[in-house]
C-alpha cells in the first residue's frame, strides 16, 4: 500500500513541477502516473548500474555526479513515456533536483510515528 501511495505522490510532484518548470510537460494525470512508475523502475534497475560504471566520476566530484545520473534517468523516462516531454539536459537536471526535494517532503508525510 505504501508503494502505491509513493507512486501517486510522485505523480502529483511530476504534475506540479511540469506546471512550474519551463521545458517540462506532461499531458495528464494518467501520463504522470506512468512517468512515476517508469522513474521508479529506472531508479530500481538502471540507476545502480549507472552509479557503478561512473563510480570514479562520482568519487572525484564528491557525489555531485549523482545529480547528472538523476538527470539521465529523467531523460530516459522522457524517451520511454509518450505523454512526458523534457526539452533538454538542463531542464531534466533542474526537474530531477526539484523532484527529489518534493519526494523527500511528501514521503516524510507518510512516515509512521514511532512509539
């Protein structure tokens, strides 16, 4: 159930950011849900491979290269989902940073209180 809520919250974040950022467009809520699912799957399968193969660059840049990897994930999602468009690398870069911030905030609302 929590995974389903995380996907829905990510879809809400995608819609909000697409309305705020120039260069990012999503056609509707259905496309936003598909984008959220695709981003989740890319983060699950492709991101670890990218991190492994770019480990020297990540170490040299003290982890800042992970932002570039996140932008690559967004660009891959752009290519895989028809109703989602990102105009270029810079738009994907800012979108990935803001999406990470939004997701962190929204996911913090899902955390259960420890007694």
